[in-house]
C-alpha cells in the first residue's frame, strides 16, 4: 500500500548493481556448530585414552603412578573403565555427525561460502582426531572381536575420512578456490605407502608367527631369535605405517585450512 518492501522495513540494504548478495553471517548457528563438534571430538579422544589406559592389550604400565595401585585398579575396574571409554568414543562420533547434519541441513540446498568454510574447518579437525583415535589410541575397538588385524579396519576408516576431505576439495574447486595439487598428490602417495607397508608387514608378521608355531623344538632353538627379530621389525613397520596413514588426511587438511582462510 505504501510502496515499502519487507527489506526496507527490516533495514536490509539491497546490493548495488554488480555487487554480490550479502554474505552469510549467523554467529549463533556457527558457534553452536563449533561447540558441538569440538565437544564430540574431545569426548571421543578422552574416551579413547581411557580405553587405552584400562582396556588396550598393548598398554604398558604407567611409570608416573604407583605400580601396586595401578595393578589393583587394573584388576578391579578395568572392564568398567574400558567400557565407558568405548561408549564415549562412539558417543562423541555420534555427536559430531548429528552436529554436521543439522548444520548442513539448516542451509540446504546451497550452503553459503562462510558457512561452508566453518563446516570444512571443524569437520576436518574432527577427522584428524578420529584418524588418530582409530589408528593409534584405540584401534582395537574397530574389530568388534573379529579375527582380523586392527590395522585393516583403521586403514579402511581413515581412507573413508580422507574421502570426505577430498569432497571438500572438490567443493572448493567449484567455488573457484585453487588448491595445491602437488600437496594432494603427496598426501595420497604417503597414505598409499603407509597402507602398502601395513599390508606387507601384516603378511610378513603372520607368516613368521605361523612358521614359528609349526616348527619343531629343534627349529625353535635354531631360529627362534631370528623369528623374534623379524616379528619385532614387522611391529616397527606397522607403527611407522600408522603415522604415514594419519599424515594423509593431515596434509590434505593443512591445504584446506590455508585456502579456507580466504573465505570470510
């Protein structure tokens, strides 16, 4: 009636001709997303450390506390704390997934650039934390009791997480933000070497273990030390391969993080 638009009533200024539309800026939504993602990742990380301390078969006795106290706690409450740690890991993962889905669905079908940058930064950081959890601090929980080396499950999980980071790279390319191809190639190469080293080390270790178990007593005396040394070397290879695999998403995330700083 008065020839006044809703935008003018709410004080929304129309962009001049040739200018882009106002950028997304919903600080409360962004802050909530950051808080929930960080909280979920930290819950999972703390749960993995709790599980490693009380439940991991590879966990060594800490040297900073009294050994008798540790043995008593280990025997009396290890199962409870390990169970709490496992629940915390998956609860944190569930929180991160729900936070990401809610944040993305709030701005579908197209997420504005600043919101996308926040999503990529926070999700990428959570991916690094979960890669460390499922490769180093609590790798056994991925096997769920199946007789398969835990490194196999860790490789599959980290490879899937790396795929998420590659998807973010593709979205940035669509937005006209160039990324470092050499760094991406380096990351995938390092991860591929880590996965290949893991497979080789697992096959070598299992073959040595089987041959040692099937050998007779004379062979034990003759080649026991060399077999033990071979198993130890395979273990070192697996440990190094773990870090190479973790380096794959880390390198991709560094490139993403640097480029995302251009989006405000």
